[in-house]
C-alpha cells in the first residue's frame, strides 16, 4: 500500500525510500497468491492503494487483454507506477490518483477490486470495503490482504524488537488505524454487508541471511528516517535515542545467524 486513504487519514509508513524499497519487492506471487486462481483473461481489475505498481503489473499480465487500473493518493507514486507500466509495455495497465472512500466509478464496474496492506492504515476500513463493494460487479470479488502486527513473531527475542512493536502499535493507533488488521478482516467485511466471505492466511518469513539483511535494513531505516520516525517524535511517543536503539536492535537481529521473523497476513475473498 501507499498513501491511499481519505484526506483525514494519516499513512503511518509514508514514502521514504526504505518504504518504497519494501513495496517494490511485492509481486502477485508473493503477496496475492490467494487471488491468482480467480484471475482470468479479460477481467477488469481495480487495485486500490497500488503503490509502486508491481502487484498491479502482474495482474495486468494475468488478465490481459482485460483492463487493470491502479489507484493511489500520492501523485508522485502514481507517476512512478505509470513509468513502470510504460517500461513493461503493459498497454492494458494504467494508474491514477483516487480516494478509497469515494471511488470515481459507477456501480458494478469491476470484476475484481483488490487492496493489499491498505485497510490497516484507514480510520474507517468498513466504509472503504463498502465502497469497494459498490464498484464491484454483482458476483465479482473484493480481495483484501493485511498484515497482523501483534501476530508477528521473531527470534532472538531482543528487547529492542519488543520496543519496536510497542512503538509501532502506539503510532498506528494514534493515527486511529488498526495495525492488527489481519484478524479483523472477516468482521469488517460482514459489517460492510458481505455475506459470502472466504478467509485465508499466508506468511512472509525472513530466515535466510539475505532475507534477514534485507528486512532488517528496511526496518532500521524506517525507524529512524521514515514518516514512522517523524510521527513517533511529533506525537511524543519516542525520542531520537529510542529510535536509534530500536534501529540498532533491528540490525542486531539481522546479523543473528539463527534469526527468524514471521509476518502473518489475513486474506479474504468477499463476493459482491
């Protein structure tokens, strides 16, 4: 996800290079495998909160010649994703700015409406799901995947890592968002009016040396340099010394030969 939310919502991650580095590594295979079996040639797909567009581009390949549109709130992110589509020569893929609470499409427009790691950053995820349902065709799919932060586990169990989790929860909740979104997806979908919901779950695991180096470097940078750091400082939830300590903890974990980090994700396919 990128900064795809209503004007009153605050995107906890922001658009620092460390965030985009993480998002650009996402593909349909590693981030939307639960949806792939339901994609076929000719479908029309809306990807809400499409960020750098790597997952969206995979959708375009899977449903070609069907049209795929990615929406994001940030014009800069949309511009970068548009360049990605052009470089990949994906003529059925386009990107635009948009608001998940007020999608600028008629009812019953898309066969599939998708959002990856979006609802966890919203102040009203149920309203967002209602709007996604509105623009889905009758019988179409609304597909949502979100991490569950309190479900994450790691080893070694370093104090700075526990401090990171506590701080992240405080910052996200200060933004009136729900970092433990994965476990709430069924609940939110039912509140949004869906009656046919198929749940699943999938993990991201970081346990090889390369994986540990990658994810630890990303989070160490996020903790000290991204919007997360700026918000933690401005909200009075941490000082610079605490952020440096947490970032060092991430680097220490990343250097551990027996390091393990598991990120669970909740998933739902909701029938419109």
